[in-house]
C-alpha cells in the first residue's frame, strides 16, 4: 500500500504541474501559470513537459502494478491511479460517476 500511495502522490503532483502549464482553469480548479508567475520550480520546469508526462504515466503504471500485487486489490484504487496522472481526461467522467453513486 505504501508503494501505491507514494506513486499516486507523485503522479498527482506531476499532473497538477502539467495542468498548471497546459490545462484549463475549470479542470485544475485554480488559476493557471501561478508557479511560473512566482518563479517556482515544479516537475515541468525541472524535467520539461514531455519528460514530466512520461514520469507521471510511469508512476501511474507502477501504482497500478503495486495495487495488483496487494492481497486485496480494488477497482477504486485502480481508478484513482488512472485519475492521478491524467486528471484532465478523466475529471468529467469521475465527477459524473461520483455524483451517480451518491
């Protein structure tokens, strides 16, 4: 579970940094380009955009593999892993699914 959680946390942060550069304010849930405006480093500025995206995808895949190796695996943990690295593509669908489950 620890390996899963670490990878998800990093993938989520990288995705947030990518969204800050090329996302929409609606999906990000915040004003964009704040890091750049404040001169802050993030995964995109350190790794460059394509490498940051690749790292997020790898962490996502590693988290899914870690989930699959746990004695109790869940679909929800798999969905969280997919969401973490690709929030811009999954946000609307997951929000809709969460609304339907309530």
